[in-house]
C-alpha cells in the first residue's frame, strides 16, 4: 500500500517548496498521535468538522473554515466522519506577518478556489512561473483571512482540567459549579475564580461554548436540530437556536445548509 500524504509529509526534512499542499480524506478518528511540524500548517476543512487540540485549547473548523497551526506547536487532530482536509504547509519565513498563535480562520470563496487550484500543482512547481505567482496570491489571501471565535480554552490547572475533560465527554451534563466544587474539594467561589483566571471565561460561558462546538459535528452529519439541542444539554430548541445564532452568526439550519458547499 502506498504511503498516505501524511506519511509522506512526515518523511520530509524540508518542504519541496516554501508552500506545499495536499488533499486527504480521513476517517472519524484521532490522526495517530500528538505531533509537531517545523512548518506552519493551514488545515482547511472542505467537508466535515476539523477539531485541533493543543495545550491551550480546542480549535474547531467546520466546512469553509481553517485552523492556523504555527510551526513548533504540538497538536492532535480529530475529524468528523467523511472529513476532507486540504492542508497547506508553509515555511514560516514565507509569511512572517501572519504568525501568531493557533486560531481558526474564515475561508472566502476566492481563497477556497485558490486552495483548490494550488492542490493541482506538482509538488515542485516552478516558483518563477505561474505556480509561484499562484502561491504568492494564495499567501496574501491566507494572511488576510479573518479570525473567528471558534476556540475553546483548555486550562492546565489539574482540578479544572478534570472538570473540563468530564464536560467534554458529556456536554449535556447539568452538573453545576457547586457540585463540582464539592467533588474537587474547594469552595464554589474558589472554583469560579480559577475558571476565570485559567480560561478567560466564566464557567457558564465556557460550558455554553463547549455545547455549541459540540453541536457542529452533529449538525454537519445531518442530525435534526431538535436532537442536537438535546444532545448538547439545551432545555429548549429555541434557546439552542438563539445561542447558536449569537455565537456563529447563523442558525443551526443555515449552518447545516452550508454542508458540501466546497465539494
């Protein structure tokens, strides 16, 4: 069996060009292991939902979004079923103004078509010819892509980490901060303070964001909005729709209608 694109990439010591791209369809599983690239990775979700986890948080890219992963950042990738990723690997020096931390970026129709066209180039395209000019325009558009708030901060404090991992496993859990404070052996006030200090969010907002990002793969898979609302811990469908619209700028139905736009 020939090596997958990821296996080929892992064997590279240097990129064949300052911008290198490939497409890969991946199953619903963790992609092997926590790993690090010496290059920037721009992981674009053509279809499916991409979930990138680093030490600082989870970065969620539904269709037509991408995750910017800086060089040297340890990360692990999970995907919903039938996910298709088109990743760009970029030498850091090729885009120094767009470094920064890991983040989720919007992919415009123009950028989407540039990525598609770039994927058709040979790995060793002529950097002084049309391929090089396409890569330059592509980098300009990547640098200009707006950042989206599709990030869930993950605390490193042991007690908070235990709490957050439990809620990630059961986003529909109704257990409040008081219950968790008793379980973890501290006061509710202390736990609330720790949450703000280590995540930048209060407990209510963190859990709301967790529930919303947990809804994305379910919606992308075509599940009914009512079923998704219940699975993510909402008391009513209307509350779920209102919260979803406030955070993502679209209703769950409108988001589900975007599925397959890039296919």
